[in-house]
C-alpha cells in the first residue's frame, strides 16, 4: 500500500494518516486504484491543486484526471466532497472500533 502524503505546516507540524487509518480507508476506497487513493489522501490533507500536484509529483492535467475519476467512483462532485467522504469514513472507523484512538 502506498504511504499517504505528509503535509508540513508553516509551524513545522506534520500531518498525515496513520497506518491503521490508511488500512481502514483502503476498504472504504476499494473502488479506487492505489494512486487514486493516494490522491484522495492528499486532497484530505489539504492544499490547492498546484500544491497537490507538486506534492504528488504529477502534472495539473493528470491531477484533474485523477480527481474526475475519484469523483465518478465515489459519487462526489468536488474536492470538499472527497474530504467529507474520507472524514466520515474515518469517523465511522473510530465509532465502530475498526480504528483505535492514539494511546499517546
């Protein structure tokens, strides 16, 4: 499984998805190819299209193609819908116990 991208904020804090979160999402996003899942994770972690394309090392037309296919497969229509789909899937995982909260 591909690692989810990591975002470093201006304050130096790192954000990303934990392994158990990615594993849970893999089941929820099983309609997507591994690269499309990686793009969905990047969208969830935030940024405009230019930042996403740069972080994923892809051209803007390629990013738009991935986003179009993700929207078709998930029944979403925008990046914010993708974020909502991923967030609700993660919340469902925590609620059902499929994902355990951090013990830190």
